[in-house]
């Protein structure tokens, strides 16, 4: 008698298998979305840890609060290294860029 395939109970695993496994274009889109989300969260965390409002940070870097709001939105794709450096300087940080190997297949986060 053949072995029964064990049903997945982890929702992330199920979604990954259904929508991403074996689909390199979708995996690339997922990787890009994760990177954009991480960048947006990092900008928010820097501002929050410094105890600044969006308006105050905007004033420190010479822009508007709406620009800071967009930078903290994971759907925004207009980040510039120049602006990130200005934000980092305003909160006494520096920007560090790393290149890392691509994963052959992305696993659920």
C-alpha cells in the first residue's frame, strides 16, 4: 500500500507551495517585496527609536512629512541612497550596503 502524502498544516507552507514553488518570476517578485518591506520598516524603526515624528524628521533632512511617510510605505519604490544617507545622518547613523548571494528558492518567511 502506497504511503499517504502528509497534508501540510502550516498556512505559510501551503501558500508557498500553491503560489510560489516552481515559479521563478513569482519568487523574484516575493524577494523584491520582502526587501522593500524591510527597507520601509528600517526607516520607520530609525525614526521611532530616535523619538521623532515624521514631520520632525522631515524638517531635519530638508523634506516634507509626506516624503517620510512614503519612505515608510513598503509599496513605495522611489528610495534613493542620497535620501537614506540624509535620514541616517539625522539620527546619528550611517547607511551600510551589503551584497549577498541569491537563494535558489525562497522559503516561507
